[in-house]
C-alpha cells in the first residue's frame, strides 16, 4: 500500500495548528476508528505527544523465533506510539444489548416520527446510521490490540509488513489479528442480517428502540445512502462488512 503524504493531503501544519493538526492523515483516521469519533481521536493524539521527532525507540529483542521488527518509516513508528497509548484501558465498554433494545425488535420507526418528518429517505439514512453505530460499538469493545490490528489491516488497508512494524513482531500481528476476527465473527455471525440475511437482528426493526434510548440520533454527515432501505441481501464476512463502513466523524 502506498500511504498518502501529509503534503499531498493538504495537512501541512501552520503556526496556529495543534499537534493533531499536523499528523499524517492516516494516523488521524486510525485514531478516529480506535477512539470512536474524529473528535476523540484528535484528543487522543494530543495526549500521545508530538507527531514528529518523538517516535519512541524500541529495543531489539535479538535473534530468535519471534524477532523484533523495527519501523522503517515515520508513519509506522507513529502508529506504534498510538497503538501503545490505546493499550491502557480508559473507558467502560458500551452495552450494545441495552443500547439497541436487541430483545425488542417488533416495533418499527414510523414516518411520523420527528426525526423522519414524513420523508422515507430520512428513515433509510437513520437505518444506515444505526448499522454504522452498531458495528462501530462491536469493534470498539474489542481489546485495543485486536482492534488496532483489524482496523489497520481490514479498514485502512496496510500491508502485513507495515502492521508488523507497528506491533513490533510478526507474531503479535497474527495473534491480535486472529483474535479480532474470531471475536467479531462470534459477536455478529449468529445475529446480524448483514452477515447472513437469514439472521433475526435487522436494522429496520431495531431502529425505534435505538432512537428511543438515544443510541442513534440524526447524523451530522452526508455520506449515508437515503435512496433505498437497508436490508441484508447477501452473505458477507466481517472483513468485507467493515471495509464498506463509513468512517467515524
């Protein structure tokens, strides 16, 4: 993967920008996925220190079955710092069952609801916001290591070699990546209609409960499709499902 440069992405720092403003765009996006929102990710980057010059040295472990892999670029070095920051537990996981009212899927959100205003396109947008929020919560409840490995590989598209530089060893990538896939599959495969169209957890049936509990509100974004209802139509694996998910704002 050829990573974008800050200059090419228009992210060169100015004297009035914060440390997070001068980060590599991919680092900013990674932090947003890890923290659950762009705002939280930028705050995290401020806490993690300066974006350049302080990459954090890691000692070689010497030769052996699991030799240390050192970063070969400022990008992978900075990502390694960010991953280490997330390794310290900072928030209690969100209870997805409580937020969705997963056991009450019989009431659908009507067009008369104040968020819908009689416009079926707004209903479809809210369905997609629920899907985005639900899947993001499932991902966010993974431990930091597996979550980071999954985001870097299956959402941001880094190569295995690049991720090994971030984690420090090839074995760490395999362990964390394997755990992420296993836990996401265990959580979603038996219930989510977007993994298996025959599953019973359907966005259109969970939306009313999610709105009632404040789990979903009207999204401040314009990249959610309002032209058609959100209905699971084909079998997917979790990697493909997340790769299509809009990023956090």
